[in-house]
């Protein structure tokens, strides 16, 4: 019997996030059909953030868009807004670090970046980004 998890990624990525990272995230969410060149297939074997028919109330969600965060004297300041809430089987947790690494180098704001929660647990284990890395998450 498999364990199941609610996984949430909720963070902003810098406006200058490399095209490869943006393409990789779009592919993981099913927004692009082709997997981008340069991704390690061992760490990114197939789309991991693809919304499906999970058993979470409200269903799976994946949103990725460029948004205006503020107006400055030199114009608008943009960031990439990433929000994913998805139902994962325990096998997918093997690839959690690869996704967190992909995002960590480019987060626009330090701190909270989402969480993972066993479907029967009350509290989740948060993802914390800082200094272009993240704190390990024990599952």
C-alpha cells in the first residue's frame, strides 16, 4: 500500500530566472509538451507537477505566471509566481529535492516556499528557502 501526500509549492521566482528553469517548471506542470534540454532525466524523469484527479478537496492546482510585484521609479518590477497544490504518491517524493533545487537558486523571497503533508497528518513540513538553497525536509 502506498502513502500519499499533499504537496504545495508557493513561491516567487526572480524576474531573471533562466529560460531553462522556466521551461522545466512549465514542462513539470504540463504547460509544455517537450521536456527541456539540460534536465537530468534521473532527477526529472517525467512531469511531477501535473494536475490530475487527486483526492484532495478542491482538486490539484498548478499556476505559473509572470506578475507585477511593484512599481518603481525605473518601471515595473516583475516576478514569476508559482503555485502548485498536488496529490503525490510516495514514489514521487524521491524527486522532491530535484524540484526544490531547481527553484532554490532563483527564489525572489527568502523563507516559506510551501510544504509536504502526509494525507492523514494535521501539519505539513514546510519548505524553507534561503541563501540560494533550502532546508532538507524529512519525510
